[in-house]
């Protein structure tokens, strides 16, 4: 499951990812994200909340990686909010796929993550 929100005043998109991420979840979210990218005033900021995320099906992970590469320069700052060392390690690996600054925050740091993402 992927829930998408936005704060146009801050050029901010939020994504809450939970459960087991399927290819169908990725397919449903991609057009909305691409529309937000096209309508943005410059590169977007993002807060990605990994909320009780169980796993990624391999095809969903592949689609997410292709999205990241295709939109390499469309994000300025990405704050990833999670709970586990594995999620933190994934953030480290994702830095190589994007031109954005990417930082990991714990769940109790959600407000800090949002503030960091929109800081100039």
C-alpha cells in the first residue's frame, strides 16, 4: 500500500508505505507521482514513511528502482522515516540512485524529517 499526499506550498510530497509492497501498488502510485513531478515548481522534496512495511515483492522493488533512475534529478531532498537497521541500510544504497540528498530518520523524528526535507 502506498498513500500519497502533498504540500504544494513547500514543494513537498509525502508517501506512506505499509504492508507488503506489490507491483500493483507501485503501478497505482507511479502515475500520481509523475503528475506531481510534472506540476512541481522545480525539484520536489519528499518524506517517505515506511509504516509497518513488511517486505517488497521483487517486481515492485524493480519498478521502484526504475522510477528512481528515471527521476534521478526530480527530487531535491528525500527524508525516509523508518524503524529498522535494514531500512536505514536501504537508504544508504538508494543514495547512489538519485541526485537528491537522502537522510534516514526514526519514527519519533517525523517532525524533524519534514523540517529537514523542506529546509532551504
